[in-house]
């Protein structure tokens, strides 16, 4: 809702001023196939900044932020504390419907691109992205200094699932850019959204979006589907496999 | 060579996992145990989620205990009647354990419970085994025969009612301790994600005075049935069994177990028990260390649900 409102405001502003820009982007691959040999890959997003309407002047220098969000999931962050000499989980917070993958890619640090209010409003950067936590019966995002929020970001970043890179976007010419989107090996499967936002002079001037899918294919997909849809049969098959291998080994090794 | 695991959702090095299967299989074949208490922590260590690790290890243990059970069956070193008696209460114990597992998981205290039970069980059992085997070794040194089975030595356990005769094991004991042991093994196995062989073998030896000839084979039958049913249960309810991971572990495990069994047969019983005792004790200490020493990271993440 908030995003929609922002978009509307931006659109209205865009209509009001004489000069405006349009983003044209293209993703190297809209489908990442996770196969048995998948060790991660890098997608490339190419794009150009076009004047809109064509006669209007461009206003470089531009800044570009690409935000990639993976399928939503709910995670619990737990904190340990010493109780009677041993370390116990004493406190926990649930992060509701947060992206399983979040990459904020830009051509320079987001804090230099726009002021804090703008970044906060547009949810740009890991510090400004909305991460709703369940605290009691409330669901709300906290201040960025909140220890649970900080730890959540840190742990997700350690796993390579969350990242903020100020070098991933490069301008090939003042209006042609390239963004490298890293997909780590442990990338969650599902639908991903890509939000591309263009800034000049600290203001958002254009935005566009794209999408990609991360899917399991071939044997992996077959096994994962079987495990989910035919749990009992899958379990029986696995148990049978265990017995067969056990029997096979005893036959082979019984001779000598 | 990397391979992507479909259920664990991450790539692993095939040779690393195969090597782990071989190593744990060797140890399990040598001592006649399933090796779950070693394999589960190892899998968690390489980044597989504890839930998937526990579920998948059960199928691996089923495979290696089946190999073992078959070879003991050929040697007639297996007491089916005793195994069935243990199983009847073992299943009840497993069900209770699974129930408590779910409850604790909801309370976020499962890791702690697993940690504490590993520490308590492994250090006590390990220490007991070390003490007993060192005494046996010293006794042989002093020229006395090291007999574990002392004929006529009766404990209070032998005074209990509902006596049953187990012909193959040549024991005449009450059904109550047999049932109790089966229940404890089933319960502990479900909570800790282990087959319980390293607990069952000493329990059968010390409490029921089952002769060493039949104890390992019998223990393997119990492990086989509980772990095979655990595989099916985990797959049917939580969809957590990773067949690809299981396959790699099994292949490594059964090969390792064959070589381990050969080494084990060459060694003297009390030496073997001392080694196993030391191993069990060391793993217990490792868990104690984790509980007591301040963790590198006080925070941890747990997946709740997608969406």
C-alpha cells in the first residue's frame, strides 16, 4: 500500500515536471534452474535511461538502486542467555513474511544517493527495508538499532541471503547500466521481484520492475515433489532403499 | 563434486558426505552401534538443518543396522524373542518421545533439551563403560579371567515377577525390565535422533546379563525396526527425509561398517568397550562444552513457515 502510494506520488510528480526519464531493463535470465550441480550463479540486469518524452533533456548524473526480493517466509530469531551456567534460548521474535532473499544493489552507498527520509519512505537499503516483527499480539517493524533486527540482518547476510552492495551496479555510459545479481547456492526457490529505482539529485525520478523464478528441475524437482505430495510412499520407498542397500552390502561382503 | 540435495535445499560435496558415511559406518560396524549420535551432529555441522539431519539419519541407520543384523542372523547370534519384547514397548516410547519433541519444538527449547540429554547420557554411559572396561582390563593383567557374565549373580531385577525365558540368550528374566529398557530406548531415540544402540548394548549387558554373543545382533534388530519406522513417520508427517543425502550416507555407511566389523572382531571385548566408552564420553564432553561456553553468536534463526 505504502509502495503503491509512493508510486502514485512519483507518477504525479513526473507528470507535473517537463523533464522525465524512463527505464528500460532486460534480465539475462528470467528463470534460474536449480539442478544437482547448482552451485549458485550470477544474473545480469542491463538497462538504459531514456528521456520521456523523447525531446526532454536528461539530467545526469544518475544513481540506480536494484532491490531483489525472494519469496516471503516467517523466521524466528532467538537470543541465548546464561541460565544456571548454561546457555539457553530465553527470548525470541518472529519476523513475519519477510523476504527469504534480499539484495540491495546500487552504484554507490545508498546513504549517499538520497536522504534518510526518502530512503526510509522507499524502503531502500537493508536498514530501511520493512521487516515486520511479531511482538506479543502486535506486528510492526522496530527501530533499526533493535538488537533482534540487527542480528536477523547479520545472520541472513552471513548466509549470503541478504546483501547490500554499493558496487554491484555499474554505469557503462552515463545512461547505460549493468547490475550483477548474485544467486547463492542456497537460494530459496520461488518467485522473485526486482525493483529498479532511478535517482538524480537525491530524488526518485523513475522506476520499473521485473521478475524471475528460481525453480528446481529434473531429478531434484521429482524428489522434492514426491516427498511433499506422497509423503508416506516416499518414506516407504526410502526405507525400502535402506533395506536393499543393507542387504546388498551384506551379500557382497559375505563371501570373503 | 557438488550435488544439490532436494529436501535439505543446499549443495554438498559428495565425497565429503561419502567420507562421513564411511567413517561413521566404520565406527558403527566396529562397535555394533548405529552411529546416529555421531552422524546427526556431523550433518548439522556441515549446514544441514537439524530437523532434516535427524530424519535422514534414521534411514541411514536403518541401512547399516540391517547389514549388521543379517550377518548376525547368519551366525545365529540374534535373539528374535528378546528383540520382539523390546520392540513392543520401544514403539510406545518412540510415540511418547515424538510427542515431547513436538511440544519442546514449539517452546523453542528443543536444542537445549537435545543438548542436555546428549551431555547427561553420553557422559554417564561413557564414564560407566570406561570404568567397567578398565577394571576388566586390569583384571586380565593380574591373571584373573575377565568374565563379564557371572553365573548365578542375581540383582534385584531378577526378583521381579512375569519371568520369561529367552532361549537363545540363555537368560531367564522378568518382562518388566525388558519393557522398561525398550521404552527408554524408543523415547530417547525419538528425542535425540539416534538409534540408541550405544545405550541399549550396555543396558542389555549390565541389567539383563544378555551374553555378548547375542547382544549386538539383538540390539541391531531393535535399531532397524525403530529407525525404519522413524524414516516412514518423518517422511509422512514432516516431509523431512532427504533421499539423495540418505543414499550417499548409506552407501558410505554400509561399506565402512564391513571394514569396521572386521577390525572389531580382531579386538578384545574389553578393549573395544573402553574405546567406545572413550568415544561416547568425548562426544558428551563436546556437547557439554557447547552448553557451558559462551556461544560465538547469541542469536540464531529458525525457519517457521513459508509465506
